[in-house]
């Protein structure tokens, strides 16, 4: 490997949105830095299967449904 072109790989502390912490290795910050997450697998609906509803008032979603709504309809 070429010398001097790779970032420093060191230990950092990651703080999840619920306050839990863990130590991992990363190129983020400096040795001992703290990374506070705004979104993590415990709180984001993509991982938790959240019940958040799409709010649409005649925008893209309505236009899509009007154009393709019956395309995949089952009989």
C-alpha cells in the first residue's frame, strides 16, 4: 500500500437517539470523538415499520395514483 494516503482509523463513541452508546472504529473525527446520531435503526420508520402516513393534497402521489392506479389491480 502507498504510505500517507489513507485516513487515520481510530476508536470513536456513537450515541444513538435513545441515549445508548457503543464504541466502534471509524475515520470520523479524532481518537475519542463522539458521534451523536439524529436517525438510527431504533427510531427510523424504514427499519421499525412505522405507521407514518403520506400526506398528499393533490401532489405527486395523487397524480401517480391517477395515472397508474389500476395497473396492478387484482381481480
